[in-house]
């Protein structure tokens, strides 16, 4: 039963979203919050498509980009708890591209690495891998991504395993385990899941996570009967928002099943689908209907800070107050964070503004979805999280 405070929270969240839309921070934004297993609030503002004057809907489909990563981590932990993967396995046990690993030094010299990255280091972004960037290691990654983008535009593309073997052949930015760098680790893990399970990565996710959790709109592509629900992507310019149709990384053409199923950035989903996944984690691995998906031990491991103090120093300034584990931020110093949060809060976000947060001590899940590039955790995200903390969590026990 809704209360006065429920209505107050929804009104304040809606006003915050509308202000962001009016400032053209995004074309449309929606939020969904659950507390103790029930819906606390859903709010939205703006458009799924400006040209079509189509408002966002509860079942709008968003491109998750990096919010794909926690799902990939859950897939890895399924194999760990079944005895199929060892966290101390090296990547070259599964992907031959990682044999004879090398490191590129600051002066550009490439030397042999001590070893290939562990699964543990792939989960913690301490593997030495790179996304496309301007530094030497990032430039090597750029070439592989650009090559695959060319193939995708031509109607093809590298397979998941082929793409990740190519990444494994590149020189590492540093010796595994010695630093933190946001990178293609989740993509490599997706390929390893595919190899170990003997199933295409997307099929494994569907059978082990999406179908048991009734995540009916979560996949690596959007079939024709659902394309009208896929939101239009925009980017900010000095003249306002304009549509964005370019490929980013090696994903972007969602009209067909991709050859490369990116564990780091490839999924699409809806608020309610992702809520089912997030609530499963919040419930220590048990889905809302009572079915166990992950063991309690796996979920506990996923939300436990992983980084040493030395490695943690490499994390972005915007992640103050957080460590990292299993492809997610984990708050252990809330006083250093840039929003009102609590120790133990965890989750992640995505390049197009999707955001996920679990707050275990209050049994709360908060989701936010936008349709604008270069968003991640931005001002409107932090404002909404603050509103949730002040106007709702402080009122309830």
C-alpha cells in the first residue's frame, strides 16, 4: 500500500528527472526503486525518441553497455561455485592468445610478462588489459576494435572467442595484479565462460540467468517485434541533443545477433528485467519466486572489496569511497563518496547512463536509465540517489 512518503519520493524524483531533461542532459530518464522486495517508486521524464515524440515507457529497452559487466561476473561465479573454474586460473588456460604474454613499458619497449592474468584479476580490472585509448597499450586495443567495427558494418564480425584471443595477443599495459585499469576484462571473461560451459556466451546467460529470472527482454540484440521499444540514443552538443548512430567499442548494431557477444558492453535490457537480476543479488542469490540462482557464498564474494590500497589508488576520482570487486564498485568508505551512500552499497553503471545500486543494509535496489552518451554516473544520478536516501530510507527501518 502506498504511503504519503511514497508519493513525496515519486514527486521529488520526477521533478529532478524533468529538470535534467529540460536542461537537455538527456532526452529521457527513468528510475525504479525496490525496498524489501516491493516496488517503492517508479518515475520517468522525457522521450524515448524526440523526433517521434515517443515518451519513455516502463518497458523501454535500453542499451546497458558496461552495466552488462555485473551479469558477466555472475556467470563467472556460477562456474566457480560448480567447480568448473578456479579464480587462480590464468587466462591462457582457456584462450591461447594469452600465451607468451608481454608488457609494453612507458618508453614503448615490449618485454615478456611474468604470466597471463588470473580470473581473479579479470574480475577486479587488475589484469593489465586496455580499452581503446591514446597511450601505447590503448592504441593496440584501438586497432582490434576498429577492425571488428569494419567487419560489423559489412555484416559480419569476429566471434566472441576470436575477438578475445586477438585482445590476448596485445601487449599488456602493466604486469597483472599490480595496478587497476578499466578495460576489456569482462569481454575476456565472457569468452572464458563460453569455452568452459561449451555453450555460446549468450545462450549460457539465457539458460542460467535470464530465463530463470524471467528477464524476457535482456539479450545481445533486439528482434524486429521489439525494436519499437528500443530507445533512440542521443549525444550532447553545443546546439543541444542530436541522434547518435555510431558504433561504440564493438557493439552497436542490435538488429541482428552479433558474432561477438560482449560481456563488457553488449546487452540490452529493461528496468524490470534488470531489477530481477539486482534483486537476486540483494537476496543472496535467490530469485523473487524462491529459486536459488547463485550460492550465498558467491554473492558474498562478489560484494566484498578486492583491491589492495596500492592498486586502489589507480581508480577514478569519481569512485572516491569505493573499492572494486567482480566488475562492480563496492563502497567501504562512504564519507569519501560523492553521494549519500552506505558502507556495503555496490553496483555499476554504463556509458549510456544506466545505473544500478544495491544497498544491502536497507534491502534497497535503485536503477536509473538514460539514453545519452558519455553519461555513466552523472549529476542527475547522484541527485536521485540522494533523494532516495534522505526522503525514503531515513523514514523506514
